[in-house]
């Protein structure tokens, strides 16, 4: 007979309550949702600023990624649901006090917006893909042909082209809501000390904008546009580091459960992956490389861009996994 000595009522497997119901689907959704929000925000923002022709990738080309990213996020959410056939019930009611309801309706608005915006730039995309990515040109040409063949769809897109300025403002509002929501989804769980902080909303929004800027910077063919988004990304990374520092300062200055939550990252099981994978690889190294590029050193822009995207994905996996281990129960 195997004997075990129980010296504490805490952390007993299968006895001590631990929330572990969210797996890879949720952090993946949080990542692609934030990335799509960042792409759409910059497209609408620079169009309103009148720089659509100057920053063509951010305004006209990169938004084509947004609907595909949102679809990936929706599939991930669907896979996470226990009763997948009843997802439509989220759209039969509106609950102001429910983050899930807010998220469902936000995605319900953002999804068509993410499709409409690229469709208003089909002619520009045809020219771009024919010149830079001829293998994808037939797909864009086919979409353009299909849109024009359906008169009602063609008329709707033409109307949005004429009213693109108003559309841009709507996209800015909902992209910010989507970016903040990816953090609020976690912070609404008051029973999880690591998530129970109002800084997660701004932090996730900043991270989403940073990953969006990184993707635009990576895909742009314009040197000027790369430099502009490199500068933007440096500012966003600095803000993100500021939020992370204050996140842990707040935890370490709080009660015992918050301090224990922070200790997961200071000597705990998430120490290495967070400080090396997220902070160093995903934030510090890219900001150093981008700064060196601005000072004349030739650094392939794909390196910091890919590191930022990897760091953003790791950040969401770490926060979701670590948050489920924290609790108020003793």
C-alpha cells in the first residue's frame, strides 16, 4: 500500500478547486481578435488622416487579412463551446452585464465590417496583387467579378465607397472595442486574481495594435511605410512594457492572493516563458532591432515583426493558462 502524507488542504489534485476549462482555443481567439482589431484600426485611422494613397498597405491591402483572422477566431470559439449547435442563442438576447454577450455582438458587427472595407478597395488590390503577388491575382479578380455580377452587392459596395469616411469611423470605434474586449473577457472573472485587474483591457488593446503594426510593417513594400510603422511599433511596445511593469507592481502591492499570482512569474512555473519568451523575445529584442534600423543599421524587417507576433501569441497563452491556476480559495 502506498501512503501519502497530506500536510495542507491546498493544491491537492482532484480535490482543491482549480479552473482549467479554457485551452488553446481561447488564447488563439484572443490573439487573432487583437491582431484583426489592430489591422482594422490602422486602416481606418490613416484613411481618416487622408494618407490612404501614401500608406497603401495599411489602408488598402493589409485589411484583407482581417476577415480571415476573425473567422479563425470564431472557429476557435466554436470548438471551445460545450454545446456547439446552440451558439446562435448568443444572438437571441443582449445582456449588458455579460462580457460574453458584449463579445458576441461585437464580433457580429466587426465581421461584416472587416469584409466590406477590403471590398471597397478591390480595384486597388487587383493592381497590387498583379504586380507583387501574381499567384493570388486570379482570386482577387474572381472576387471582383463575383461582386460586380450580383447587382445588389455591387450597389452596396459602391455606396460604401462613397461613404468610406463614415465607415472608417465606425471601424475605429468597433476595432477599439474588440481590442479592449480581448482583455476584458479575462478581467471580468473576478474569482481569478491574475485576471482581476482593469489594466488587462488597455494592455491587450496595446498588444493587438502592436501585432497589427508588425504585420503591416512586414507585408509593406514601401520603405517609408515600414519606417512609419516601425516608429509606431516602438511606441506601442514601450507602452506595453509600461503596462506590464505596472501590472506586477499592482499585484505585489496587493493582498496575499495577488502576490501569489505574481509569484507565478517570479520564480514560478511561468517565469522563463514569460520573461524570456514574451518580454525579451517578443518585446525587448524587437524594440532594439527596430531602433537600430531607424539609426541606419540594416535589419530585415521580418525579424522584429515575426518576433512581435510570436510574443503576442505567447503572451495570451501564458495569461490564460496562469490565470486559471490562481484562486481566492485556501
